[in-house]
C-alpha cells in the first residue's frame, strides 16, 4: 500500500469483496445521499457512485482530494478538509448515510462528531 501516510492514519482499501460487502451491509435506500469521510483513492467512492448514490467525500489529504475531484462525476462532491473542523451545515440536507473507511487516528473523534448531529445523519 505504497504512498499512505501513517501520520494521517491512512489505510487504503484494497479488497474489492470487502468494499462491495460493506456497501451491501449498509443497506442504503436507492439514490441515497452518502457522506464518505476519508475517501482516499476512491475504493468505496466509485462503487457507491456506480450503485447510483450521491456522494459527498470529505478528504483531509490535499493530493488525494485533488485527484478524486479530477475524476468526479456529477453525483460526486469532493471537499478537501479536516472533517473534525468541517462545516457540517454545508452538507446536503439530510438524511445522509455515512459509509466510510475511517482513518485510524481520528475514528473515535469522527464518530463522536457524527453522533452529536443526529438530525443530519
């Protein structure tokens, strides 16, 4: 998994069966709006888009966000930001479903932040 930065807690998904199983287990209604935190290289992003979902991807790493944005179809919105400081009110109106491969280093803080805003998620 070359290129990952342990300081950012990055771990990129590489197992397609795990990705598809994760999406299936999420049980999302058709054409749902999804928030993906830490999309990295898009391992979850593109299968979500292929399944017809609208995805807002919040990526801390500037290079990864820029790369993802260059491949962005119309149902993908990419935000380069630290989710812990991100303006949650700028997200599309809910409900938003969260499907993410959270960074190790900030996973608990991210989950806490999500749980503090139950009206959005």
